[in-house]
C-alpha cells in the first residue's frame, strides 16, 4: 500500500486532535506530529473544508482546531 506524505500527516493530525480533550493550536499539533507548521496549516484547512475538523478563532487572532465528533467520515 502506498500512502502520500500529505495523507500520513493528515492521519497524524487527526490522531493528535482526537486524543486531546480540548481545542489544540496549530503549533502544538505541528510539534506533536513532527509536521512542519506551514504544511500542518495547509492540511488543517483541508480537514476543515472536508468537515472533519472544526476551527475556532480566538480573541487574540489565534486559531485552534478540534476533531468533529459524532459523524461518520467514510469515503463513498
């Protein structure tokens, strides 16, 4: 089986977010997954667009993410 680097990073990002009990900022996600921050931000945007994750805008202009729970994300 062949998996792209982007898909590998997306799985890592989802795993970290799913195991967190609260919202996680991109820098923390990047550090815990060993994914470059710029690439993590790009993947996070795609995950939000695909309705897999939720982004939250903070009062200081920062953004945090959390995995969307309770929905099936099966590929059709």
